[in-house]
C-alpha cells in the first residue's frame, strides 16, 4: 500500500494495471522469490476484496492482480530405503563411509516417525513425555511456530525406542535436554549425511525435508489429509498438499508388488485419491477466492 501511495494512488479505484506491474517489478528488484511476491500480491487482493464488500463499498473495481509463475524447484525427500540406510550407518562403527553418531540417528528417526520440526526435537526434554510405558503415550512439543505448535500429539510406535534411548542418555549425562545440539551443530552433522547420500548439490535436501518422509509413512498407512495437516500443524492445507506431491514417488515403488506375484491372485482395487478432499479443504481457507481455488486445483492436478 505504501508503494501505491508513493505512486500517487492512495485510493484502490485509482490503481491501474501499470501500477500492479510496477509493484511486481519493485518486488522482483528486492530479489524476492515468486512465492513471496505472490504473498504480497495476495495481501493486496484480500484488501481489494474486503473493500468491495464493505457497506458502503470502499472500492468499485476489482484489481487485475496476476499470479507470478516461478521456476519449479526439485523438492527432495529422504526416501524410506535411504532413511534406513542412513540411520543404520550412523549406528554401525564398522561403516567407514559415515562417522558413527547414534545420537544423531535418533534425531533423524524421531523427525521421520513423528513429523516434528528440527527445533522441536532439539528442545526435547524427558518431562514433556507421558505414558511411554503404556499403550497411548503422548507429549507436548516445545514449539512456537504456529498456534497449534504446543498441542499434545501422540507418540507413534516407531518413535518409542529412539525417544527412550534419548531420555536414558539425558539422565546418564545430566543434560538439560535430550539432544544437546545447537541448530548449527545439527546442520553440520546433516551435511555429512548429505555427502553420504550424494545430494549436496540439491538445495532442498535439508533436515526440514525429513518431515516429508513422515508424510509418506502417514499417507501409506491411510492417514487422511486433514488429519495429517493437524499432526504436521500446518496452517493451511496447501502446505500439506505440497508434502503429498512427493508421496507419489513412494507409490510408484509400491507398484512393484503387482509384478512380484501371480497376476491371477491380484484383486482389483478401487482407485484412492484424496485430491478432492485437499481442494475442498483449501477452498474453506479464509481469504481464498474462487480464482485461487481454480489455480490451486490446476497446479495440484499437474
């Protein structure tokens, strides 16, 4: 709005296509990514929409706000076979390709099996966990990123062993946290893993991508997208949908089973798709316009 006011356009009805183009050029000059530029333009779109709905209306025109296309970036994720290979190597002192680091192997396992953010795992303390020796353990992550960050979430079965090992280390060493690592130290250790996997040239091969592996495990076990969104504590379903774009790669690997058994024994299965549910959930997001839904659906289908 400041930019438009500086151009002598303090009223929405005064804004023209050229002003929007100049705003887009201005944001590009600041070296913002296409997604960031679209957030600014989206904010302007919301202001325009609200102004039109006011009584009396504060605007009479709908601004021609474009959607900036961006270069598609490879979204890397730690595939299940690579996940097992990495944590096995980190725990095996005989493996000379990767420095033995069982503590960091537990960090990776907990992110992958719990879907937690890196900073949430590094803040873990034994007092956050309840019922680890029972059938329904749970804990409160020390998160701050979203309003739901500190909601209690289940401890999933595969996480119990690495969590118990971390708690035992904390007690034996009298650490204040289960993992006495700074984000920088964790990043340095992850760089060794990237070298081991041969993905140092892929910018998205970060520790953050480990949550995508959790999405694969959850999706392959039938977790609904809306539930996955809650577990990952995403504000919008669109973010969760972006994680599920990678899940398809795992489904391709699962297709091998159709050729590993007698074709006469294969049952016909009804195709499963959660695309419709994702689009409906996105459409219910506050501030989303029908045009946004149409564009989102097109991107999702392609």
